[in-house]
């Protein structure tokens, strides 16, 4: 792996630490996070390698790495770390910065679009609404007919609800979204 020292590096490291609340300097590269990560084998760089790249002053190139988008936020890395490093929060921070700077590549951009579609339905309905999310994703990606053959079976088995969810505390959820946007 070749890491090019980048002038954006310190700013990126500071922002990741600020957003995640993690002190990256305490990571001593034991790799316990990586050995439990369900996606580490499928991506180019593992959670421990991402942290090491931050230590070694990699800059905005980090914002396009697959793991940022493949991360399932399962928090296995967080629970395994002997230093209490919240790896899941680091991935969240990198995702947020990547979106802000429009750095996700085309493939990863689809995951970003999926994320946005999911969050929009939570903001509107107070909890996730799968059909709304699918519609927003399909409109955004232009892949209107992909996987539509599964739709009738999912409806029949009760895996998708036609109507939006009810009973959520929409006002509180909207307030959380508003505060989060204001704090950016
Ligand atoms: S488990 Fe913690 S200390 Fe070990 S490599 Fe991962 S983040 Fe660093
Ligand atoms: S939260 Fe993400 S990086 Fe951490 S173990 Fe789970 S998938 Fe891997």
C-alpha cells in the first residue's frame, strides 16, 4: 500500500475525530476490530488499515474506499476494541464527510443514494418505509425495473407494506433531523 502524504490529511483526521468522538492516536493496530468485521474480507482495506492510513496522513483519497459504504454498522469492531475505539462511528464520520464532499465513486454513490432514500423516509414517516425508500432509490438510480420480479412475492409474504407506517413519534424524529442539519 502506498500512502501519499496529503495536505488535506490533518483536516480530515481532525474532522473524523470530532464527528466520531474517537481519539485515533490510541489505536495500536492489534487488528481485533478487523478479525471480527464481517465485510473486511470483501473490501480492499480493513477497519484497522483505515485507521492506520489516517495515522499515516492519508487525505481525501480515504473518502472513496469501499469499506465506508460496505460497513454494515454492526459495531463488532467497536465492541472488540481493547482501547474502546468506536470503529462504527469512524465509518459513519467518513461516510458523512464523503457525502459532504461528493467523493463517493459511481458504484459507492449508489449505496450513498440508498442511504439517503432510507433516511428521507425515516425523516418523513418517523420510521423506515420500504416502498417509499425503494421508489426514491429507483428514481434516483434510474434503474426502475431492476428486481421488480421479487415485488409480488414480497408483498404476498407481508415483507413490504403498501401504506406508510403509523404510530411513530414523527415530531421528535423531525426535530432530531433538524438539529443534526443545524449542527453541521
Ligand atoms: S481493535 Fe482497536 S486498537 Fe486494535 S486495531 Fe482495531 S481500532 Fe486499533
Ligand atoms: S461496524 Fe462496520 S467496520 Fe465495524 S465490524 Fe461492523 S461492518 Fe466492520
